[in-house]
């Protein structure tokens, strides 16, 4: 039985914006496409501000025939008062294939065990962005799943409040009554009109929802669908321009404006058929830290899914994770156990505290086979 969260682990208040981030991206394409048709130069000026190159990215031409991959990352800097850079609480790989007219969307849990690209640090994957920005995050995902990442989009969810206010609020259906223990805002079951601050609280609440993350994702989807509905229904060019300005202040990407126009023109049908998946892991501890450790079979299945979506042949994974999984299995790790301890045997690898960029590399007694396990510092 897999354990999604180790027992005794106290969940942090994070914005796990899986569906929310995806709909925000599709909103960007919708608004970007409309603005391209109605206000090209104004839109270009706004979107150009969001451009930030990623070194070594395997960018490819966006056309009506070639599939592409995009790493979507969501941070909650500025949302409800946060101003620190933070980590990427949402990471999602999206493939868009204009030839098959299909898209694939794979969420990567923020606590997934990885070796951060370009370092010897064993970390949770959400630290990759903090350590080395979008370039490092993209490369880390590439190494984990054996896929090329062509583009990235990083969205600061603090911009949601401004977007909702700009369009005059949204109408939603509150599924049940609750008072948020974090924001202290109250919501009554039934139809409601929300301003930006209320919409943000409505979309982010998790602990009072009997369905947990599943319930929150449905509310997030409702918020974004209502935004898209109101924006597209208005046909207001002035509103398009204002929304693009807001997005430009809350987003970074290596997609150029012409790339976005091409996406809107060539791939709009592809985002109508989206296959959703999640890289699943086993809840485990590494030196008292809670991680999600993806099994080799789960990694291979996800890699095959994404490579097929990108018209690439499947390949057997042979990376840091699969090697560590093999060593742990050989030394008795119980993949069906109750939050077992997992050991990192790569002696060149260490876990760092990303908040101060310090790391340790202490060793315990070697297991059978003579390889030294790495003891990881907490964060």
C-alpha cells in the first residue's frame, strides 16, 4: 500500500495549484490569442516583459506539426502576504501535440526525491527552482523522466487577486459552508459573487474541505473557468490588454510573444483533449525528512507516457532515482511498508538546506555491498 504522506508529517500551508495552474496557462493562451488578433503591438509589449531565457533549453519551433513540452511552475510569492521567493509548490509537465490534437498534463509532487541537476544535492524537487532557477528546474525534470523540456512558464499566484478584481469579480457556486482557519474568511453554501481576495481564499482552502486536495482542485477549476468565461464573453480589447499587463508582472517564461501567438493559432484544438496524470510516489523518510519516492515502474510509466506524446521512442530509465531504488530494494527496503526509511547510497550526493545553501555529507555504517549511505540534513 502506498503512503502519499508519511505519518507524523505536519502538512505545510502550500499552494498546490495543479488544475489551477493548468487553467491559468490556458487562460494565457486564450487572452494571448485574442490580443494577437485585436491588439498585437500592445500585447507584444506586455508579453515581452515576461521573457527570461533558460540556458541550454532544447527549444523547438512551434508549428502545426511538431509536439512541444512545457514545464509549468507555480509559486505563491505575494499571495496573501507572502513576499519571499519560495519554492515551486506546483510542477507540471505539459505536452502539446498539434498533429494528434492532444495534450498531456503530468503533475510532479513537490516532495519528489531528486538529485538536483548540476549539483550533488539530494532534494525535494521543489527546491530545484530555488537553487538554480528555471534552468536547473527544467534540467532536473529532464533527468528524472528522460524527456526534453522545451519551454517553461513560472506563474506567481499572487496575481490571481488582481486579475479577478480587474474583471469585476466572478460568480461561483460554494459547495458547502466554511470559515477558513488561515484567512478567517467565511463562505456560505450556494451562489456567491467573489472579489479578488475572496476568490484567492476560495481557491486555496484545503484543510476545511472534507475531500482535501480533490475538493480544492474542483474549486480552483471553477474559479479559472469563470475567469475564462467572463473574459472571452466580454470581447473587450481594453480588458485583454490590462490582463496581459497583470500576467506580465506575475509570470516568467522563455516563450516569446511569437511563440504564444503560434500556440494560440496552431495548438488551440490540442488543449481541448487533455490526458491528466500524476507521478506517484511512496511516502518515506530520509533521515527524518518526509519525501515522495517514485518507484522505478512509476517513473518508467510516466516517461513512456510523455515520450509517446512527444513522438519519441520509449527508453529504459537509468538515472539517479532508478539506481537508488535498486540499491534500496537489494538492501531490504519495503516498498509496501508503513512510511519506511529510504537510504541515499550515492556517496557524492547530499541534502542541502536551500534556505541557507548549506549541505552535509555525513556517512553511516555501510550496508551490505559496501556502499556508504548518505545522511541528510533536515529543512
